[in-house]
């Protein structure tokens, strides 16, 4: 029994390290995307206002960068358990009903994470097969789908941990 407990602890520690490193990488990627969006928008507004010469692809680049930032931000909030919760109804439940509600909501989140990961995998294949690119800059779209895949794949263990612990998401 003692060795089984140690193996579980070691596995949990390894999973936490992997998740922490993956989150750090994705967080850096998301922060860079957000910084690029801010700088791009500021440059576009400045060039438009002062020189009547906006950046032609700024809208397209902002959309792509938002596609990088959004799934990373969602994952990070879930990983840190920092989502905004409105507990008006939940607080009036009995403790037993609260556990049931938490279990059902966490199970739904886990199922959605699995489905989103699976669909992201298929999306990458479809985008590579069709060769879909952005309209103005002709950038391939499949790398953006890889960010979705990674973020949603990391959401699965995060959601599973919340489900196991019975935590709010």
C-alpha cells in the first residue's frame, strides 16, 4: 500500500511539472500574441491618423493573434481555477446538491474538452489537406489549429483534476 501511494504521488508530481511547463510555454505564446495585437493596433491607428496609411493586413493579423490568445487564456484560467463564478443559485443548494452540481458541471467540462481536442485534431488534418490560407497574407491556417489542439489537450487533465477534487470551474 505504501509503494502504491508513493507511485501515485510521483505520477502526480510528474504530471504537475509537465502541466506547469506546458502552461508556461503557452502562457508565453499567449502573452506574445497579446503584445503583438496591442502593438499592431497602436501602429495601425497611428499610421491611419497621422499618415492616412493604415496597415492593410492589421485586421487579419489581429484575428489570427486572437486565435492564439483566446484558447490559451481559457486554459490558463481553468488551470489556475480563476474563472468568474456567479453563485447566486449555487449557494442556496444543500451541500449534497452542491456536490452533485459540481460533479455534473465538471463532467460536462471534461467531455467538452475531449470533444474539442478531438475536433481540433481533425481540423488540423482538414486544413493541411485543403491548404486553407488567410485571405490577405496567404498564411497557412493549420498552425493556428495546432494551438487549439494543444490548449484543449491540456484542458483534459485540468478538467479531470477539477472533477476528481470536486472543485468549481
